[in-house]
């Protein structure tokens, strides 16, 4: 076994633990490379049977079109159940308030929609593709991360996880966020994608795109960005290292058209993939604050 085999075996073991310990699990699917990797791992864990959980996508309404197209084509291929929670519905119902101003984003509003979706379907476990190398708040979290009845995360209530023993016991109303690839790095994910020949949304590879520069970052030009006369649109060769709401996900200039080029580029990079997420730059503890409020 090489190290990818060991990471794969650990993740499959965790997914099967989820199926064994919880009554209503779900896999949170963003359309990004990490959640796509989780889908491949779920195929290996449960095929030829069906997944013991639906896929859940929280749709901000400001997604990259390429991501939505990939999601729909993937679901058609897999034949699995997809549940979509719409941020626009949360806004229409008065549960979330649209941000104002030039840097307005719906990214933070996902939390409201996510918690409502969890409550509506009574999910007791939500599987996601977060990794400890992404951000320091992520590094504090266990593989089984308990959330209280309000969906909030308390870093002081982390359970010990010794000898790969995971405790999924919870009280009514609580749920557990599960991170099967916590121990993977960005480079591990890309090496696994290459090994498994996994297709990805085209935005992960270098392509021509109209962009503007905002707060020192290259953003895909879109109506959601509240552009004005100060925003100069330029056509650039870019790719995206992470996939999220278009209003907070920045591109990087790149000539990496092939997966081997991407792996070489990441190996030489000194900037984390989350460095291209505007929502993480709000404050030093931006991610931790969002997680305490129920964010994934």
C-alpha cells in the first residue's frame, strides 16, 4: 500500500462508520474537488449498492455555472438522490438578509439555509470535505465534530478519537459533522484525483475568463459583484483552486491546463488554497466565528 491507499482506506472506514452509527446521514456536496473526492470514496465504500445517504447542495444562487452543470451531470450518472437548499428561499422567507454594498456576498447566508435543511430532513450526521490543512480553525476539529441543537460548534467540546474509535452518540436535536478526509492535504487530493482519473469542473483548469481586480484579488466578472465604473474588466488566463460563491472566490493566474501542471503548481506554491477566499479575510478568526454559528 502507498500513502494514498492508506488515506483511502481510512476515509472508507469513516464513511462506513457513519452508515453504521447514524440513522439519517447526508453528504454535503459543493461541487468542489474535495466533495467530488468524497463521492468517489462513497462509491468505493458502498457500491454496488446505493449510497446510504442523499447528497445535499446549498445553492447560493451565485454559483459558477460550470459547477452546477457538473453537479447535475454527476447526479444523472450516479442515480443518487440530490437535495438542494436555496439561499434565495431563506431570503424570501425573511430568515436571511441580503448584504449591501460593493463587497456583498451570500456566502455567509448559507449557514441559515444549511441549518434549516438539516432541521427539515432531521439529518443527524453531515459528511463534508473539510481538511485540517485548509485553515487553522479546521485544524482544531475532530473527524466526528458534534454540533449542538442550534448547529453551533464549540471547540472546547471536542471528543477524543483514539485508535480510530469514533463516538457518534448525540442527544436529540444535535448533529455531527463528519470529515473523512481531515488528514488529507490539498496535494493528496490532487494526487488521488489523478490516480483515480476523476473528472472535475472545468474552472479548476486554466482557461480564458473576464476578470476584475478587487481587494487585490482576481474575481470572475459577474453581475453578482455589483460592478461599477471603477471595475475594469480584463481577459485573463486563470483557474480556481477552490470553488464557492462567485462573490467570494478569487482566481489565480495560471497556465496549468493539465492535472500534472496543477500538481507542480501547488507543490511550488507558498499560499494556501483558502488564500483565494475573500470570506476568510474578514478577520483573523473569520472561519472559526462562522463555524461557531453553524457554518460547515
